[in-house]
C-alpha cells in the first residue's frame, strides 16, 4: 500500500477536491510504475494512466454509500 495516499471518503475526509483525487492517482501510478517522473518515451502512457485512475477514483467516490451518513451526490 502506498502510505502517502490518504483515504478520500467520509468520515476520513470531510471535503475532497479534484486535486486530492489527482494526487492520489499520481501517487498510485508512481508506486506501481516505479517512476517518480517517467522518461519522455513513457510520459504519454504515464499521464494517461494517471488520468484514467483519477476518473475511476472520482466515479468510485461518487458512488460509495457510507452507512450512517446522508448521501450528498
């Protein structure tokens, strides 16, 4: 588990920004690829992976229902 990725759902996070979701996606791709910054020939694949994971994360967070809390989406 990448320790620098924080939990982005209630009750652990009151307000989650697009920047928070992007940062988590970036940390995930960095961790699994082993690159902090990819070489030029890998930059497109790296950036595309970050974009896709960011979208999947936002979709997941929007669809989660946490028991005991009202859904606000």
